[in-house]
C-alpha cells in the first residue's frame, strides 16, 4: 500500500538494435522511457534520432482504405518483431488500397450521377402532364420561356390580367400551396411580363436541358436512375466481397503497422552518438526479472539496472500499488494528483477516512445496503470506478445505521435487537434528541481534530523522509505546528469542557508562543537545518511583513479547517430531519399514500443525500487533510506499451 519502488534502466547498443530494444521493452509493459539527453550534463556530440517514421504513411493509407469500405480499423493481437519484412507490409497496403480506391472512386462518380438524376427528376416532375416539347420550346429564339411555381392565391389573381394576352400561365402539378407551370412572353414584352409575374411572387426554376415532353423525360430519368442504382449495388457487393476476403489479413497488417508506428515514435526518447544509441527509463523493482529476460533476447546491446536515486531533476514516475478495499480509492488520489515518488501514498488513509466519514454522515441500515448494491451494479455492469467505492461506503452506512437505529428512516425498527443484545428498551442514540444533537456536533469537531492531527503526522513523516526540514519540522503542519495546534486544542479544550486549568503562563510560552515564533522563522530555520549557506533572508523587513500576514492567515486556517468538520455532525442531523419530514407527510396522507410517500421519500433522500455526502466528504479529504500533508504533483508511470498507446488491442470478432 505505497508508491511502487522504481529502478533506473540504462541501455546502450548499436543503432540498428534500437527498434528491437523498444519492442522488447514495450512487450513487457513495465518500462517507461525517459529523455536520455536530460541525464547528461554535457550533450556535445549527442543527437536525437530524427528519421521520418516509415510506418506513418502506410498506416494512414490503410486506415483510409478500411474506412472506405465502411468499416472501422480495429487493432487485434498480432505479433511483431524488429526483423519482420516491412516491405511486405507496405506492398500489402499498396495492393489493398489500390483495389479499394478504384472501386470507391467509381462508386463516388456513380453517387454523384445518382444525385444529379434525382435533382433533375425532381425538377421535371413538377411539370408532369404538360403536353409540351421542352427541346422545341427552349430552342425558340422569338419568345422567352419561364418555368417555376406560383402561389395558389396569386394564381387566382391572374384573372385580373385577362386583358393582357401575354400574361398566360400554363399549370402542371400542384399541391396545397403552389402551382408549378410555365409562361411564355415575346421578346419585346418579356420585361413587362416578368415584372407582372414577379409581383405575383412567381419563383423561377432553372430546369436542365432535355429533349421531349416532361413525362417522357421523367420516365427516361427514372430508368437511368434504376440502372445507376444497380451499378451502385454491384460495386457495393464487390467492395464488401473484398473486405470479407481480406478482413483478417487487413486487420493483422493494420495491427502490426500500428505497433511498429508506435514503437518507432518512441525513438525520440533515445540519444544518438555516431552509430550508437543510449536509452534510459524506469521500471518497477518487482518487474526487474521480466525486463532482464526480455532484454537478454536482444543482440548487440548492454544494459544496467540500478536503484533510483533522489536526484530532483530525474524524479522517478509514480505507480501506486494498493490491494483489496484500498485499490478503488486510487481513483480519488489520481483525481487530485499522484504523490511524488518520495511522498507518502495517501490511498489507504483516504480509503479508511472516506469510508468512515461517509458512514457517519449517512447512517442508515436499509439505505446503506441499497447504496452498496447500486455501487456493485455500477461496477459489474458499467465498470464505473465510483461503483467500487460506493460498496464499502454503503456497508459503512449500514453499520452506522445500526448504531443510530435507523432502517429506511424507521428510527425504532431495531429496538428489539438492542433489547435482545444489550437489554435496552430502545436505541441508545436518539439523534433528534436535543442533548444528543449537541453531543454529535461536539463529536464531529473531535473527529476533525483527530484527522487534522493524523494529517500533520503524515506530513511530518513524508517531509522528513525527503529531507524537507522546513516543512517537516518548522512548518504549520510540521512538528512545531503539531505542538502548537494540539497544545491549543488540548489545553483550552480541557479547561472549557472539564474545567481542568492547565493553561498556565509557562504552558502558553513554551507550547504556544514558542512554536509560533519557530513557525514565523521556518524559512531560515529550515535552510539552516538543511545546511544551506543562503539561509538569511535578503530583506529582513520584507520578510517580517510578509510572514506576519501569513501567520494571521495561518491562524484563520486552523480555525476554519477545524470548524469545517461540523458538517459531519450536521449531516447526521439532516438525514434524521429529512426522514422525519418524509414520515410526517406520509402520516398525513395515510393508507396507500403512506406507503407511496415512504418509498418515494426514501429514494429521494437516498439519492440526494448520498450525492451530497460523497461530495462533502471528498471536500474534507482534499481541502482539510490533503492540503496539510500532500502535494499531488507526481508524474504518472506510463510504460511503453502499444496496447495502450492510442487504442486498446482487442481480439477481432
């Protein structure tokens, strides 16, 4: 339950072996390459392999060809090696791509023709039934011909122009809004006739050139469309036949090219010196044997595996290693940010505290079991990470529901259990009782105090482990801050609650004032502890002024962080109050309405409150605890692995 230990892998060999090394490392799935040049102070004579990736173009062409046949490029498990025949892969891509490209080109031309026929046919269908020869009319030089449509109300207004022998409209087909037809005008009167029809909202249609009557033209177009559709169907069948024939080989080649392209792109991590290469990376300590076995099979290389150092410029990547119920809570840690390599992995702490706080704030036996069931279904059916977190949280809610005596809001359903086990007449904790309400609020503050102290202890351990003395000893969350906070809380808490007067002048001076002074001077004191020569501030006046305001902000943060845990007790009371409101409404309804309101109320409260509690507990984790001991700026461990490069390799079905 910690950050996995890493080791530094150094490989040197002839440049011709670089591809084989990358493939071997990638197949292990546990090797993350790093920028090799960054490990050298003097990089004179070193370069980065800059060759163009020879697999990018054939891979792109193959993806395009697969898309042309109407399929999706899906990677499958396909073996590769550095010695495989790359030319054969390129020849296959060339062959398959040409076949598909030619057929799809022909299909594209036919599709364009089909669309053109559909458009022409649609135009001519408006003039069906008109006994006119379009070719003869359109070739006439003495008249103007205008095809188009006229609104129905405008068609009725044509009677107003009966006196004008040139305002004649010959209708064809019609619908509820328009008449489609044609009018003719001598050349000399065409402008006047066009103006009249324009005032009647005539919309002109440009029809394509054709020979014959509209009915004959439409018949020919429909016949031509039928032939084009048959040719399209034939081409579609040929394309599908090619895909069925080539599918397995095509996906195999695609998968191999994709892996080779991925590994070739990883050459950028290497450093080249003449005809040699140097590759540096990280591997988990527990997987060292696997990496050695893989690299021993590559000729012409030498490698070393050594313990990861503490060099700040080459911090190892972070891989969390948690098991059991702690594993799902890596989701929250990753959401905030991974720990540094030398930092404490907070996953276990988050798992325990989050589960407990969720249960305390949402304590109900029945609703908790339902939340656990829903979480289990979310994980099993949808593989949602939050589902695996809801399972322990729901169980925790059920356990605290037993403590509170609440089952789907029925506050006394467990009274027989208390009587049988403990001889009690009713449940020991009555949440809505005023005396218990104050105890719950006080208990929530105490829980907050304990969690803040635990967070400080984690910070002290983590900081001292990485030799950050300023933060670990003199910081507000270090040893000095812990002494100040615990002395303040413990001293005044005993005096206020138990009337035990231990806050004396020596107590205040030694355990409160002195820690404040040390925190005020934490920067120079931390540098002195680390034996840094530049421990003195450049300007003391500026240092004092800045730290004064920081100390004031620090005092407020101690108070606000502690009071923030009041929400724990508040949600205990809110849950009981909401369920009381549900049962009050149910009793007013009575009968069937009682059952319906109880069921609906439970569902509403469970959904709404579970969401709010989940968010509020996460806020407490991130803002009140993480901020004290956790940085979350570690870089994730991303091993070289083609199966997770762009798309996961799956078995072809």
